[in-house]
C-alpha cells in the first residue's frame, strides 16, 4: 500500500475538503482519502500507484492548486498489527 500526501492550496473549510475528497475518489481507486484545510493537505491511501501529474490535474480541475506530492510506503495500523510481526 502507498500513502500519497498532496499539499493543496485554496481549501478554506470543511466543504472544500469534501469537494477535494470526492474528486479524488471519483478519479482513482483509493482505500481512504482525507483532507485538512488547516494543514493544507490531502492524504490518499491506495493499493495502486497513481501518477503525480494525474493527481495534480484532478485537484486542479476541482478548483484548487496541488503544490507538492510526496509518496511513501504505508503499513496499515490496527489492533492486531503488532501480532503479525
């Protein structure tokens, strides 16, 4: 799994966050997507690799500016994750 963090400029409220989340969900097969207007970022958890340019394009088409995209491996955290090791 992969965690993709996108710095997004232009989000002002919770409705803006929902708008970005809906746009990302509609465009890509994601496990989870969350946005924060106070942190100015959107975090995407996905099984597949999503090209940086496409993420920026989808966010730009929804009316916001995607500034920076960072990708890192993601390990699911949960109650039994410590027992799997």
